[in-house]
C-alpha cells in the first residue's frame, strides 16, 4: 500500500466512523477505497469489519448520555445482534459475492420509507393503543427481536446501511426519541462488527495495515459523528438519514 493509498484509507475511516455514528452506511465509503487499493472483496470486507469496531465503540461512548436507562433494552437486542452478526459472517464465507446484491437495495429502500413515515405511523399506533387501553412494550417484543436478528445477519455479511434498517425497525416498534434510538443503534452495530470480526480472525485473511488505518480513523470519526449527530433535531436527523440512505441505494445498484 502506497502512502497515498494509506492516506485515502485513513480518511475513509474517519468518514465512515462519522457517518456510521450519525446514521450508518459508512462501509459504502471504506469498501470502495479498499477495493481500489487492490484488496480482494472478501479480504476488504473482513478488514473493514475489524477496522470499524473502534468507530462503533467510539460512537456509542459519544452517545452515552442517550443510553442512560436503556441497559435492559441494549442487553436484549444485543443478543439478537450477536446471533445475527455471527450468522452473517458465516454466510459471507459460504455464499457467492452476489448473494445479497439484489435484495440489499430493496431492504434499504423499505427502511427509508419506514423512517420517512415513522412519525405518522407511530402516531396512528399510539391512537389505536389509546382507544384499546394498551401500552407499547418497552423492549419491542418478539417482533423487534426477530427483525433485528435478521437485520444483523445482513450486518454481519456486509454492514452497509444496517444502521438505517435498525433505526427504522426500532422507530416503528419502540416509543422513544430518535436520538435515544440512535444511541442503541450504535451499540448494536458495535456488537455485530465485533462478533463478525472475531469469527473472521480464525477463518479469513486480513490486511492489517488497512485494519489499523480504518480503526484509528473510525475512532476519530465516531467522536466527530457523536458531536454532530447529538445536536441535530429529529427532523434534520431524519432528513440526513434519508439523504444518506438514498446515496447508499444508488451506490449499491450501480456496483
């Protein structure tokens, strides 16, 4: 790796850490850069997964205020993230590279629709609960656990836009602010990346130079993303999610 390639990977790591903390899809920054340096796709994927762990942890620390009072929820959903992340990592080594290429843009598009209409849907659900005298489950119930598990399978496989899918699911099934849900999303992303990377350590090849550059860059980006993301009002954060998700869909379709 030349010095210019190394600088490009480091800068991509900062960008990915920042974007991942605010919304997700940072892999769409780092992955093409790693491919451009000549890394094979699978090596680039596993190196990226390991390198982004410090960024996810850094982002979660940056959102620690919003995580207060959510320990039980994080632990419950963290189990789903861990199981799904491991399954996705296994699938990465078993399935052809094109396995998810058709379904991924559809998943991201559906997640964006849910993010856009989530306030209206949540209000409608709340009115129905008021009429029926019922209350939302604080942990989202088995529906959220199962759907997050499936989303984490995808996350362990590729990770691009997994944060958007997490936010859309939690926004639909949990009665909480978008910023607090974003804090949980950062922890879940850290769990998926860590579990997948630990599995890859034993069965796949890494480019350790790329891992180190992305790790340092993403850790810096995680703090930057937390500072920016926590200051965004809900409508602005929602708009940013939609903008990033739209770019993600275009990139995924054109790959």
